[in-house]
């Protein structure tokens, strides 16, 4: 194999960029279509506009708007913290939902690269890391309970008949109108997770208040829940709550 020429690698990369990038004048701005793909496999576009005595490069709000449409709005302190950690490390700012950097003409190439990298990193951090997706869904459920003034205690464990401890995400205490309600949050409903939840409920049910109920809140925002798995929960008197239809269960959780 011939020795690798570093300069040739650079030249070929730059040639690829020149061939794949395009720019179009739109009013006072220039729309730049890059060869880099977002999570939807669309080419990332940014806009260069006159600003003060220099230039402002922005995604015009597309990145965060797209995440919000997908059920991942930046509306909790933790999400905000994650976002700021990503963009601050690249020198990018956010205002009114738009990612942007300010630049002079001499630094516009480096600033454009930083903005594109920030867009890619935000997409990756929120949409492809499953541990973040699951954690963020838990926050969504907690926010739903808070917004509707549903009282609860987080993360309680109960020891079952087998002697094994079982953790539940939320426990809503009994009231004059309703029994105790245990709640688990499931980001992806699978046969394995259904089996685990049914075992946890069966093992702990006898030690709970008479009439206690068990709810499993299922994230079906990205993919529909398997109806066979939903039926399996219902057959064992577990109440599944689909996230997209959560309002239907609001009354019984709130009273």
C-alpha cells in the first residue's frame, strides 16, 4: 500500500466540501446548504445575515423546532442544561429557539463549522442516546403530573413476597375518592419489560392498600405500542397509559 499523503487527504476533503455545498441569496441573507445530514437525513442548512458590523450565522430555529415536533422540547431545567453544555463548548449561542454565532468576514468559515457541529451534536445528544431519551421521558411524565397538580412521591421501593425489592417511579397516595396508585414509566414497551412489570406488581400487590392500582405509562411518541403487549398488561389488571392519550387518564390519576 502506498504511503498516505496528509495533504492529499485535506485536498480531497476540501474538494468534496466544495462539490457538495451550495449557497443561495434570499433577501439580505444567504442560505447555505451543507453536505452534512441531520437525524432526518436532510442536509443541514444555515443562514448568514448582516448583523451589527459583522455577520450572524443561524439555523433559523430549525434544530430545536424539529426536536420539539418529535416530542423533545427544551422545556425542563435538565434539558436546558444539556443543551447549554453542548453549544457553549462550541462557542454557539441560543436565543428564542435559534442557534447562532456572530462572526466577522475573516472568521466566517470557522464559525460556520462550529455551528454545523453544534447542530449535529444537539441532534445526537437528544435523539440517539437512549439513556437520555429514557431519562427525558421520565421528566416529561413528571412535568405532566406537576402541571396537573397530581400529588406523588418519586422513586419508592417496596419489598415483595419473594423478599426482592421493586422500585416504582411514582406513587400517588390514596384519597377519599381513590386508592393508592403505583406508576412506572416505560420508554419502550417490550416483552421483557412487560414481564418485569407484571412480576413486580404481582410480588408487591398483597402488601399494598386494598384496592391499590398499578399504572404503566408507555412512550408511544416515536413508535406505536404493540397491542399484544398492551393486552398482556390489561389481562393482569395493570392499567396501561399511552403517552399520546394521557389526557384520558388524567381524571383517575388526579382524584
